[in-house]
C-alpha cells in the first residue's frame, strides 16, 4: 500500500543563509562582544538573565513579562547613563589637559561605545532573527523610539567629544559648543563651511557621516516596525471585485 506523504511528514528545514548574510551575521555576532553590555553579561548573566544578549533568550524567557519589564528598566538606565556620560565628556575633554595615556583610554572608550551604538540596534532589528529570535516583540513601541533618539544624540555627543579633544585641528572652533555644533552639522550632513576639520579630523568626520547615515536608516526602520499595520478602506472591496 503506497505511503501518503503529508506536509507533516516532510522534514522542515530552514533555507540556508546567503554567503553575504552569513558573513554579516557572524561579524555582527562578534561585534556584540566589543561592547560594555558584554562586560555586564559576562559578570552577571549567569545570575540574572536580564543581562543576556537579546538573541540568547530561551523561548520561555521571551514570553516572560516580568523579565521583560526588568530588562527594559535596566536598559533604560544603561542608555541614560551613557547619554549623560557622553554629554559630560564633551565639556571634560575641553576644559582638562589629558596625558597621552588618558587620551588613549578615552579614544578606546569612545570607539567601543560608538561601535555598540551601531551594532546593538542593527542586531536587534535584523540579525537576531537568524540566531533564533524570530519574534519582533519589544517592551513598548514609544519607549523604543525614545531610546533610539537617545542613541542618535549620544552618537553626536561622542564625536563632539573627539573633536573637542583635538580642537586645534578644528578650524575656527573655540570650545566645546563649537565642537558640538560641528558634530551635529556633520552627522546630519548640513555643513555650512564656517567650521571645518583638518588633519586626522577629516577622516573622523567621514566616519561620522557614514555611521550617522547608517544610524539614521536604523532609526527609520525601527520607527516603521512600530507603526500599526495599515489597510486601505477600499482593499476589501477591491479583493471582492477580483473574486
């Protein structure tokens, strides 16, 4: 008697990732560990799951409302801490003469945090799906947009601090406010030409334009994902007429 093949008897396998997606996923997966959240994860994730990476949650943890609330509060504090820290850094590096060692430490601090600001929302938005986190759940849509806005502000602040640390290379800039002004104008590509970079700051400005553009795309994409599904009033009528 022939065996009837049903859909349930066919092994369900996920389609293989394209080489570009596979490489990008692996790179971003590695970049997750170049972050200050990775330090918290290494220290506390074993005792408290709120410090796990989003893609590491088990199915049970994904639907745990209490865990989601605690994690969202921890992330809120984390983001606000770094946003305020970046604002303080702008004034600090302008008013204090730093030794070579402290300057190097500040460069590393800023670089790691800037990488984290780019890779964290990109992992959440796109590549966690390929690591098994197939839902698009978030604690709150409005909260997500506020955090994304804070990330954008912090991104500009860190670059302003780097410009302020090298103020002699920023032509016609006289202090922290000018460095912040140039950073914002550069990030939103609205340069007026009244202040312009020289030397190594020219390459730094290119990095900010590229990173700012990528961050803007992520902001737009995350905003779109939080919008409710829209259906035209005439859609149902059109479908009925085609039937």
